[in-house]
């Protein structure tokens, strides 16, 4: 069993595909263990993407991430991190494989609908960034 953090980014919420994205994860055998909507502040988006702070797109990316509400979720299942990454597709939708979320719905390398943790250490930072221990407790 593994846990990962996924986000339906502001463009996904604007396009009314929150249910579509969560439905794809559920159909792939992943369980939603925590879920909430939030409108991130600039500081919150900057903290989340701190690893990218030196990249030229950091300002634009963090503006985009607080341009509207997002849906935050922790998912659990066998191989959850790779499963979500495979379903998301490449960062640039032009390079994403057929049938992936980004290929089907994303407009650009920045507005690419969905986030998923890229490694266990990343998930270990990202899940508690948004959810408390109580919110992600198995009951
Ligand atoms: P991911 O793991 O596929 O989400 O990609 P990265 O961790 O490399 O980048 C994080 C996010 O930054 C991406 O999902 C995009 O929203 C954005 N991003 C990545 N590369 C670029 C870029 O070259 N230009 C812009 N404007 N945004 C980018």
C-alpha cells in the first residue's frame, strides 16, 4: 500500500472535470482517503512548489496555482504514486500519451489539470503539507 497527493489544479476545476479526474483514480483501484477544496494563497503555492523556486516558470506557476480553487486529495492503493503519474501523462500535454488526463484535457505545459507526487519522499512532504494526521487517519 502506498499514498500519494493529487491536486485537480484551477484549470481542472474551471473545466468541470473534478469528478472525471477523481473517477479515473477510483476506477484504477485507488481510494480517496482525504479530500478538500481550497483556494491557495501565493505563499501557500510557493511553499508547495519550493523545489521549483529557481526555475524560470516559478512565478507564473504559483500565480496559476492560486488563480482559482483547487481540489486536494490523498489517495491510497498498491503502487499509488506510479499509477497516478501514469494516468496523468507527461507534463507537456503535447507529449502526453493517448488516454492520459493531460492528453485528454490539458491546454499547456503549465495549465495541465492535475498534480501527482513523483516519489515516496515527495508524497511524504506533500500529504502533510495540506492534511493533518487526523484527516489522513485510517478509521
Ligand atoms: P509534473 O511533475 O509533471 O507536474 O512536472 P514538474 O514537477 O516538472 O513541474 C511542476 C509543474 O510546473 C507542472 O505540472 C506545470 O504546471 C509547471 N511547469 C513545468 N514545466 C513548465 C514549463 O516549462 N513552463 C511553465 N510555464 N510551467 C511549467
